[in-house]
C-alpha cells in the first residue's frame, strides 16, 4: 500500500512538472528594434514578466497557456504557447502610437494618450533642431510653459540662468535623470531679477547629444517624487544606443560679429559581453566668446548721480563737516525740521549766496568732465550681454543583464564650466582719483583730465562651476514583483574670483607694543601704530569664496501587475543634503570687501546639513478599458522642520478610440532649501537713484533673525488641479488642451530690502527698533531675509496641436502649434509680514517683488513649428510668440509700470543629408533680428501726467527720462532694463553643425 501511495505521489509530481514549460523570446518592433520593458502576461493569471534592455524575456507557464504581449503605443497580441518554447514576437504600431511615458507614475509605463497627466515629449532631434547652444535654451523654444531668462550683470547668475514651468520659479520644478532626482545647484539667486530668492538644478550643463528624450510633466508630482515638484517635473532620459555613434562639430556667431561659438561632441555606445548590456557615452567641449550689447549712457543722468549737487536742497549747503548748516548742528533733526531751518534761517544769508555760487561753479565744472569721458566712451565702457564661457561635459549611461530576471544599470555625468563676466564699469567720475589718489597708479589710462591718465576700471567676475551626478541601481523580478534599488549622488560647487578691482575701505592693522625695557609701561618708541591695510595697499585680485551643494539619495521602488486591471507600486527614499558657504580670503570681505563683489566672511561661512525619509504607495486601476484611476500617497519627514503628507488622484477616460478626457487633483509641498535657511552675506546691489549699495542678507537661524522676530522657515504647501482633453483624430492629427490651477500656501520669498525706520536730516539713524540696531551695528543700508510670506494662486491653459506627414510634392510637411496662456498668477490675501516689519510700516514684499513673482514671465507664449522633409533636405521654421511682460522696477514711480512689447522670434533650420553618414545643419536663430522693446504705461492719471510732462528739471532731464534712467542705470541697460528678458538681446545668431555617424 505504501509503495502504491508513493508511486501515485511521484506520478502526480511528474505530471505537475510536465505541465510547466519555460519559454524564452525576443520582442521587437516592425523596424527590428528591440522593445525593452514590454509586458508579457500569462492570460488569466498574475504570472508575468517584462523584456530586458535587448527585448529578451523568459517565463515559466502552464501547457496550453496564452500569452498577452503588450507595449504602450503598440497593438497588444495574444499568442498561444502550443508547446513552443521560443518566440520571436513583432509588435505593430497602433493607431494611437505615442511615446512611452514613465514620468509622473510609479506603476508600469503608459502611452501619452493613455496617461492621465499632461506630458510633453521632446526628442534629442527636436532639441538639436533649435540650434540653441545649451539644453535650457533649447527647451525655451520647445515647451511653451517653460521659460528661462538671461539677466545682465547679476554676479553669480551669469553661471546659470533661472528657469521655470508655469511662472512658478526654478525651485518648484523637479529635475530627474533617468527617473532619479538630480542635485540642486549651489547658487541662490539673490539679485533683484526673475528667480530672486530661489535655486534649481543646473540643466544648462547637460550635453544635448547624451539625451534620448525629455519628458516634461506639467502637473504637480510631490506625491510621486517629493519636494520641488509643485509646478512639474523634467525627466531627462539618456541614450542607450550602441550602434549609431556620431561626432558633431558646431560653430556659430552673432550678426554683430561677436559671441563666436565653437564646439565638438562625441556620442557612441558599445555592447557589454554577449549583448548582455550596453554603455552609451558622450563627451562635449565648447567655448563661447563674449557678446556685448551696452546702451548709450545719458550724460545728464550721469552728472546728476555722480557730479551735481542739487541747489534746491538744503543738504547741498551743509558745512564741510556734513552735519552743520550755518553753524547749526542738524544731527537729530528730522528732514522737515532741517528744511524749516534752511528756509527760515539760512536762505537769506551771505553764506547761502556764497555756497550757491560755489555749487553752481562745481556743477558747471563737473558736467564737462562727464561729457568728455562719454564723448570717448558713449557706453561708459560697460559690458553687458552674454559672458565668455568655456565648458566640458561628460556623460555615461549603461546597463547589464545579470540574469534573465535582473539588470544592473548606471549613469554618471560631470560638467566643468568657466564663465568670465564683468561688473559695471567704474567711471572716473564715479570712483574719483581725488578721493582715492592711488587709483592713478592702480589703473593708469589715457584721460587727459586726471592724474596718471586715470580713466576708470571694470572689475571682472569670474566663476568656476563643477557639477556631477551618478546613479547605480539594480532592477529585478522577484516572485512577480518588480524591484528597483538605487543609490544616487550628486553635487554642484561654484567658486568665484574678482580681478581688476581693489578694497577701497579704510581698515587698519592692530597697534603693536613691544616692551623693550621690560618695565611694564609704554615708553616712547615702544608703540607702533597700525597701518592701513587696503586702499593704496590693496590687492587687485580677490578670492571671495563660493558655495557648494551635494546630496546622496537611496531609493527602493517596488511594483507589480496584480491583474490585467490593477497594478500597484510602493517605495521609500532616504536623502541627505549638505550645503557649504565657502569662506573668502580676508581682503575680499574685510571692511566691506572688494569693490563690486564682497567675499564670504568666516562668521557667514560653514557647512550645513539635513536628511529626510519618505515613503509612498501608488495604485492604478483600469476599471474598464476606457476608464483608469490612479492614486498616490506620500509621507515625508525632514530632520530640520518636521513631517508632511501629500496625495494625488488622477484619472483618464477614453471617450472613444480617438479621444481622451483626463484630470488630476493633488496636494504638494516644497521644503525650504538649505540655501534659503543658512545663506548670510553682505552684497553689493544696484539701488535705482542711489547707485551701488551694500545690503545684508541674514539667515533664518541667526541671532539677528531672532532679534527681529523672524519665524523659522516651514515648507510650502500646494493644491493642484488639472483637467484636460486630447485625442488622435487620425494618424496625422493629434491635440491636447489642459487647464491647470495651482494654489500655494506659505510661499517662501526673499524679502525686499528692509531699511532703517527713521533717519535724521544728515542720514544718521534715529530709529530705536531692533531693526535699526541690527542695521547700525553691521553698517548696512538695509537687510533682507527669507520668510513664508505669501499665499499665491496660478491658473492657465496649455495647448498642443500636431499635424504631421502631409504629402506635399515629393516631401512630407508637418505642423505643430503649442501654447501657454496664464489666466491668473497673483497673491492670494495679505502679505504675512513679521511683526517688526509691520510695526515699522514696511513690507517684505513690495511692488517690485510682486512683479518678479507674478508678471516677469510672458502672460502667454506660443510656438508654431513647421517642418518639411524632401529628399536629402529637411527644413524647419519656428515662430515663437512672447507675450506681454510687466515689471515694477525698484525706485520707479508707483504711478508707472514698464511693459515689454510682445514679439515673435523666428528661427530657421536647414538640414542636408550629404551621405548616409554625414549631415550638415544650418540654423539662423532670430532670423528677423527682433530685439526686446519696453515702454512705460500709466497706472493712473498721475502716471499719465508724468509721461506727458516734457518740462526738464533743474539739471535738464524730463520726468519720464529720469524714470527711464532710474531703471536702466542711465541707459546702460536700455534694451533689457536691470531685470532681464525672455529672449536673447543679441539679435540674429548663425550656427553651423556637421554630424558624422560612425
């Protein structure tokens, strides 16, 4: 009986073994290219797998099984096994063929029309067709909701320009490389320009030739990816190609004959082992020469700022000590009291007549000095435009099949960039040889009117930027679960150098006493007084330090297709961050520091770190073939400010095979960056009407911040709503229209410059608040700080229309129209001022700040692209419409605003495939030489009267000319103003590239 039982058991086991079959196969498209990531599912079960990098798969199934093979954008096939063990499967492109979308979801990829989220997909070819030199500028002319701006003479901003999606600032767009978080830049934008107070990743350094596609998610994604994804996500997907290597030579020049560009890049790949893996690598070297577009400087404005004394002002008649008026000490007098003293007791005295004559004589003598200099140098020798840049970029991307179920993947990149730019030129009437005689020796020139021919000088601002990122991970399938474990590291450092400058501050070394006779008293000859360290003893080259940022990120992502309708994903992320303010040398900051850019002092320098841990759960449920619902929840805890919980719900409903309705509702967050929490510095900045002033930025954890009652920074919170409609009418025509609404609570801003609460008639502070005490103690004209100051609301429309493959003659014609229109972008409620600021009747957000936040990007932007391919030629013509942009510049009358006039920039591209391997491309960017133009607009009747008033003031300038001088630094920035603009002020640019495929 036992033998019979054993025989039956062995027979059952043998039958079970015989009922299982291991199958292998390869999945390719109709072009014989492998399809990595295709799904293979045993019908009626949860047993399945995905194809590897080379399209290969293996799976154990029951005899008689049917395979369901699917890949987004391709027709699904059902294949009966019927005893076969090897399959070569070819998937055909479906009617709704779309790029595979992996951005914005933590479950298996879907096609673009199947995605419940708005995603723009830009190929490497699309980026290269723009003819732009850098990745960020190429996106500017491909994605309407993406904007970047070039700002003039803004110190470290010359190293990389601020960018953003949907007018939300650079820190609210998350950058991914192959789905993994890229490190932030070390740069914090602190000047009064778009992007003020924020930071972002350096995307300008990514080599375009290393990119396969870019997926731009125009929707909040904090639930999927964590902080920084309030406005959207840019996922840069690197090339995996091992067969189509190429070398590209690039050159270019502007129509003005400057800005010469030379570049060369190599992209190639190779397989590893017996086609078990791949490596794709890119090396890119480029150099761009200086482009200069200064304005013609207004002589009357220069004289008023630097030479003239106002004969109608009581301050013009102060005695030599700068404090007394006719023997009366005005210290402590308010301005009205001083004016009364001047009018009642001084205007009819002989001293007044004498001073008036002297002032008029001085003004008369000073103006010709300005005129003479500007006659030789109409632009005041200012240099503003595009700086000299050299860059070396390296990228590598690879993967290796460890087994049938496991693949190791890796990528790494390194960028080195060197930028040479310039500060404002110090004219001989701004930095005078009379007040600093040593300038004649420091900066000899050819001015016939000054000692030593001194004719001014221009400090340089030179920056070295290094940026790296790398990821190592393994993907595996364990009991039907897709497991992805990875480690990512990255960092960015920026160090600076100031040349052709000096430290003009009066600082003495300490006195020394040597007790020669050891009697314990100071005898004659034993005390040596300190010597002056700077001015005539100053260096002319300075190392002001810099900043650095790095992070390390660990990710665990797990997903599974539970059935044909349900898939889930969950995971965790640990991230540590380190921010460093690098100390400058003593002379770069001592006493006020180097003229033009002060270095980082020891008390403001240091290393600052934090870590955070997050976890998420995601579910996709295909309720029917037409109806998809996706949900994600995420919890995150930061070591420095606490925890947050966010969620996202999105859905897609296919109205038919052609049309889709989609929408999402989510909450999000953005953690304050370490830069915003710990940056503290004294910095030079341009204050309209006051020239260059030294202000202070105090950090959020400083004793000064505590004294002022500034609250600790907390995370921003957001609520995002998106609804859209799209479709593929036929194989030629497709469209999407998406409405978005973003509400941000407790938005972090860098305050405007908060000044002294009260000063007397001679400029001394007479306020007695904590604010005044901090300013006086630190010898600062003003200070600023970071604070959760605003609630904001932003809404708009994104539109994408495509019409391709239209047969015209022997060629194929295609059109693409995409646009963004901002419906609402404004403050929601009152500014949240700290008590000390409110009590001083000031605000951390003024009209200038609000303009930078809300109207400093085009209200609408449209891109109409046309392509025509015929024979060996490919033609493209793109027209980009930049809509109205409004500023409220600092120092300008509140009765006015400035508006940049809408413009269309036209780009032409011509490709010629000379041979199967050689392609020549010519691009003419800004074909019609369109330049930025702005004009004053009146806010009210007083503003219109100001525009209409043609009566010159006492020094010969009309009121509106004076306003213009205020915001352009007397026309140095006549084309751009001091705030920057959205397309290049360089005019027409020509570029030629030659590509050779190996």
